[in-house]
């Protein structure tokens, strides 16, 4: 029987994987974890791999470079059931629409009290845990206060600040960061059979997010990026009607808002770097250095830094619970001040302002 670690297919996150492997190898798995970090960077994939290795009845424990290693067989009924989504001791909770509702939490509570059917633990993965509505969050807190000994609860969230502090305090936090592009590109070549240039472009356009890079089409991602950056042109920012229309379009869903804010944030990061990067080797958007340089010449460094600070604050404000278009509108208005100049926009405030409900 050949053994493989379920973590091998996930690029990056070395520290998180080491912590989780050690927990399994020493049988010191916590009752509740919070996997947090940016969206689409492999948090849920890691949670699934963690559960798969924890459920395998024939794991192989060893050591490498002084650290414990754990490998699942990948072929037993348990491993195959995890792969097919039919394992009786693995339950996944995802938003029903835009929220996780009390009904879903009650289903979890009804299931968690029963002992595992196959292994020694039951695993519960709550994806986008920050989507729990208040009633669901309060109900889930009761489960966290006294979890059964045989249960493992893993909350996955890109917005942990939206979770109740009492939930956060009862979970072991495991932070995830995007893998470096230089690691993601070779991984894409191996996993997707891409050529070096296509893999590098996909790694760049996905902004290091494994969940997007694993399935994304480079051409479609480039079109999406260009569509978002098109809203930053002087002509579009100057037109109030166009600015508001772009805000509605580029923040139509929470996921679209995330992509728009991330794309703008990385663009501004490139604007700061390009004067000090003559060969464009450090840029994320390496295929459009001329546009970045031109934009940088038109906007002050202070304005770029102020906008980046605003984006950071808006992200921390848990925009899932805010008016999505208003969030993006706030950023575009800030960029309009940067591109056109505040003195020229003051007279347009009345014309451009609108009330959102």
C-alpha cells in the first residue's frame, strides 16, 4: 500500500501544515480550530486534508528533518469516502444563500452528540464561518462551550473579525497567508501541465490564491482584472454616473467585491513599487508596467497610501454586512480625489452624492 500525505497537493502554508501534522501525530488534536486568512488561498483545502488524515485508520507516522510526518493511505474505504464526499463522520456546513442559518447549526448539534460511526472522531468543517447570522452564531457558541470529546470543529473564515469574540476565544487560531508566486508557478506547471510562462501569468493573475489558480483560466482572469482596473481611468472616475455604475457592477456580490478590492489593492501596491523596480521583476501585474508607471506619475504617494489604508479598514469592517456597492464607491471616490485632485471634486459633491439604502 502506498502512503501519501494529503497536504502534499497543497502549495505553501508550511507552518500551518507542520502544526496540524504534529497535532495528529501526537494525538493532541484540539476540539475547535479557526483557519483564517485571505479568501481562496487554501484554508478549506487544508481543513479537508487535515480531516482526511485524521479519519484514515491506517496512517503512517514518521519524522523528517526532526519534525513529525503523517501520511494517509489514500486507498482505504475511509479515504475514498472523504474523496467522494460520503464519509459519515465528516460534515461540511456552508452558507445557505448568503448566510449560515440556525437550522444548519441545529443539524450540526443533532449530529455531533452521536459517536463516530467509523473512526475515533467526528469532523465538522464550517466554511465561511463568518456568514453565520446572529441566531446561528449564538447557537453555535453553545456547542463550542461544551463540545463532545469525540468532535473536531474547524471554522474557516476570511473575515474572522466578523465572528463573535466568544467564538474566537474558544478556537485555536491557525493563520494562512498566500503562498509566494515563485512557489505557486512550479506547482501549477506540475498540477495543471502548464508551460512556465502560462503558469507564471496564472500565478500572478490569481494573486497567489491557490483556489483560483487551481481552476482559473488565465485569459478570463486577465479580462476580469482589466475590467476592474478600467474603472480607475481618469475619464471614468470623472463621470459621477459612470463611477456609481461601476460601483454597482464591481460589487454585485460579496465575492465580486473581494476580487475588486484585492485587484485595486495590488494595483496600488505596484504603483508604489514601480519607481524602484526598473525591470518590473517585483510587480504583480508584470504584463502592464507602462500603465502602472503612467498612473504612478499622475498620483501622489501619499494619496496611494491613504487609499490602501482605506481599503484595509473597509476589509476589516466585514463588508459582508455592509452595502457592497457603497464600500467600493467609497474607494473609487477616494481614488477620484487622488487622480483629479480634491480641489476639483469639491464642486461636484452635490452632483455625485447619493443615498444608498
